[in-house]
């Protein structure tokens, strides 16, 4: 196994394909193995997007429930986590009131909340879930340059907003 493969968040392709096929045939244990492998990165992304632990846990569970129910429509030849992430993206990821209140008092959270959703997602994949740029590009189904650009723009926007907020302080 190459050094870059050992740090990948993705499950080994053949094993993942086997588990998906078994889960499609009704094997709940195969699906649970996929859940165990991908629950942490999905939770981290959803948590970064909602900025709330309880809401992130609820949405993560909902994404896996919907994935289980949608397994018959799983597109063959695709990786499981990007498909799961698209399911999660379809869920209402609005932060609850307590997270929005924290956003008003924390300039970093406020600047993250002000980003476009695709910038938030790219930054969450990199910062919270610790995916590599190549993996982020695959997850977002964009060229690596676009993934890098989104992350860069998001970071720059957050820094500008934080700096603008600091100028108004005494």
C-alpha cells in the first residue's frame, strides 16, 4: 500500500464494493460496517456545517437511514462516501438557533456562516474532516483546482470578515 493510500479516509475500493453489494442484498451487517467506517467523517462535515453537536448527530443518522433506504438506486461504479455526502447535502443543514447565537458572538463562526454553502462544504471537508485535496475534488465532483480554489476563497473570505469585524472594535 502506498503511503498516500494509508492516510486516505476512503475504504479500500474492492472491500467497499463488496459491502455495498451485500448491503443491497439486505445484509445489515455489511451496511453497518460502511456506517462504522464513514460515520466519523460524515459527522465532522455535518457538524462543521451546522455548528451544533445534537443537530449534526441527528442529520448524520438521517443521512445513513436515507442511504439504507436508497441502496437499490445506488449508482454502480461510484464510491460510497461521495454518494452519502450528496444525500447529506440534500438534508436541511440549517444551524439551530443556539448555533446562530454563537455565530453572532464568535467572529470566526460568523465568518464561516457567511460563506456560500459550497465554500462551507469544501472548507469543512478540509478542516473538519481532514480530507486531502484530491479526495475533496472527488467528493465534490470537481477538478482539483476548483476544490483548492473554493477552500482558498473560503479561507480568504473568513480572514477578511474577521479583519473587518476587528476594525470596529475599540
